């Protein structure tokens, strides 16, 4: 097929590599503009742009696409069979949806109609799902509401974070996209409408999502910590200052009041809802370095009975 590829972060790279390896012609790559980041405000190229340039594929980086006549003429001139959209980070306008004969094919990081929205992988982990997956779908104007093409499910391990899952789902999604294109071409893959009554939402993450609520069970807070890696992570307050929790686990057989700390030798434990407890393994006070619990207890002279939050 003759393709246009729209994508930006590392999650999209395996799909781009896979369709090139499968012999498809990627006539153009559309990615987000280069951004300045870090202390020195160095300009960073998106992982998709780096990959496209490595393969000698032309890249465009429009600030806006909805009323972009130059981009529209360019895509109409290419006349792609399909436009692939993988974590591009922009709403695809109607003219672009209608352009290719096979439509705009999106790889979504969940088993639709579950977890529609900006952060499907993170919310699946944060909600303690034991199984998630990827779905290829035909984009339409609604948020992840278009007809589904193929899906593949994967188990979520108990200690897996969303960062871990991003890597495995990107690889599986790459295979699925190649399969989807082959099926569209030979007619074996047909779009299937989603059951909209089963839809759940995975909204964009905010800093507040990382705030630990000790009324939740230890398992719920642990799952949210796994889901919200690397950002917004998990944080609370101690002695009126922000305390970031970098590593934690459920503490079995310990009963502490909600939000109250228990110092057990070199272990730091906090009480959660339904008489469950979390062990805080690695923490960081605002503006200070990360520390293992034992070092933190010595440095800050934390006592049993102090409260978090």
C-alpha cells in the first residue's frame, strides 16, 4: 500500500518500522513540531521523526492541520491508500478522514470500547486490569468511537508498570497493524461497530491523579502507582512538604490507621483503607534526593504515629 504515517512518540516507532519492513511505501511522515525541552532548552526531535529520517522518508511537522491547505494539497497529491495514525497527538480533521480509500487506521492501546481517550495504557494498569491489549480501528470524528478492525489481548503482570506495558504493546501493535493492512487489502478484515454501551474513558492524566488517597486500599494505591509511571507517579505530604513515593508495595499482615506511619525496623509502612497497608520502599522529600526507606528514616528521624497527607 501507499501510506502516510502520522505519529510522534516512541510508542509509534515499532509500527512505522514494521510497515516499512512489510514492503509498504511510506510516502510521507507527519509528526509534531520539534520541541525545546530540559534545562538548556535543547531542541528534541520526536522518535518518529528520527526513524523516518533514518529511512530517508520525508517529514512534515505542521503546527495546525485542520485548515492547512498546503498539507491538504500535499496529501491529495500523494493519494494514499491509508493514513496510519499512531499516538500522533492531534485531532484528525474530516477532510483527512475522508481522503484515503481504506480510511485513517489508528492503533489504540486498549481493547476497545474499554479505555477510550488519551491514556488507555495508564488507566488499564491503574485500575488493576489483569488483561489489556491493542486494537486497530478506522478513525471517525468521535473520540475512539470508530469501527474496530483487529484486536489482540495481553495479560498484565502483577508488578508490571505502564512503562513496561508501553514497550510490549507497541511491539504487538506493530504486528497487528501489518496484519490489519494485509486483511484490508485482501478483504478478509472488515470494520465492526463498537458496542458504545460498554465504553469506558481514559482521560488525559493530571498531576492530581498522582496524589495518594489513603482511603483507597493498599492494592488500589499500588495499582495507581504502577499505572502512573513515569508521570504523575505517586505523591503525598509529610510535615507539610511534598513527599514523592518512587517505589512501594502492598504490606501483608500489617494493620495501621489510615494515613498513619509505622516504623518497623528499617521499613516504613503507612495505613490504607479497609485495614490494608503500603510499604514505602523509596521516597523523596521535595527538593531533596531519592532515598531508600532505611536512609530516609535515619535522615528525617521519622517516628511511628506521624501522618501522611
